[in-house]
């Protein structure tokens, strides 16, 4: 199955097509290329700093059904509610408040679980951006409901094995009688816990909770996308071939070519986690 998404990096349109069981990304976007900056060789100059933060969700709220766009009034209401929520979260705390409940109070904020972040650390954006004057209700545009298809049984089985050390972060210290606990070494921590790699911020790039900046550096032979989250540098070789399948990385092996004014980036050779291949994953992105 395929579904479409259009992602905007503050002026740069990124069309991401990802195919892997059980679902994939494809994309479409505006094609107006008039008066765009160009390099000395005549290619579009994508170099620059971009902020991907956006209040537009990846999946559409079910209340909008198959509506791809919001009204201006609906978009403004969402932006206003987000600003008011951030203002409440930024308000000074009561210095005489009681200690949080053991294990957290169950809320969605920093007091909800042990080690939670408060609003100081997050930067999810302040706006819902428009496409040709229309406000997207979700980044996903196909299927028509703007939502991910149901996960297959194969996908559920893969996710269950993805991080065997996943646990609820609460007051229970269930690992004390175990031979190896979740904090005994890097092998028992996820890639995210170790701040090594997070795919959702990297490939294809999507708006996330914080660290949404991307820096693109471009030459005639390479394009490098520096991802703020984890400081991951994606090195894209132009007019090249993929490395042998046994040479892999967490972010895969990216090669690119120009189709007119569109940079097409093809990525394969992924790792699931260190020393574990991720077979069947293939990502195609179009930058314009």
C-alpha cells in the first residue's frame, strides 16, 4: 500500500516516498520553479537552514474525515489553542506545591511519568502552514482519510521485537532481581535512549517534538543534510551507485540524481539496529 505526504521545510518542498511492509510513502507537491536560486552549474540551490516545526499533524484527526484541507478559521483556532497551551505550560510553578505522585500522576506532562519533559524542552511549532493558500489537515494525503493504514500482523510482530527492553517508566523497580537490567549497559537501551539515531526526524524528515532544524549543504557531486536531532549527517552521493548490500547503516545508503529541477534521493541498505539488517525498506524522496 502507498500513501502520499507533502512536507515543507520553510520554503523547501520535500516529497517523500517510502516503501516497506506494511505500508509506504509517496508524494506530490507544487511545481512552480520560477525565480528559484541556482548554483553556478544551473541546478536549483537547496543550500540553507530549514525549520520543519509545524502544527500540521502527520495523521488527520478523525473528526475531519476525508477533508484534506482546513478552513482558515479552523487553522487559526488550532494555532491559538496551541499558543494558549504553551503559555499555560510556561507559567511559573507554585513554589509551595506538593511533590509529584510516586511514579507520576498519569498526566501527559512532565509529572505524568518519571523523567518526563516539561514544556521548556519542546518546540513543536506555532503554525499550520498552507499549500497554495489551503491549510492541510494532515501531512498524509492518501489514503483519503489522511491516516496510516492498519498495521499488519507482520508489522506488529516486528515492532514487538524492535526493542525487547522497552518498559513503562514508573515507580516499579522490577529489574532488581534480574540478571541484566535496563540500565546495565548500552545493549539494553534503545537507539533513542542512547541518542544515536531517530528515523522520524531524519528519513524521510517529519515534524517532531523538538530539534526540527535541517541544514543542507550542496555541491555538484554531493548533498549533505544535517539533522539537528542526534546531529545526524545524511551524505547523498549524486549520480552514483548503491553500496553493496552488506554495507549498511542506521540511516541507510543514499544516492541522488536530478530530474529537471527536482532532486530525487534513493535510500536502501538500512540497519534495524547495530548489526541487525532492516530488509525490505526502500525510501525515495523528491526535493524541490
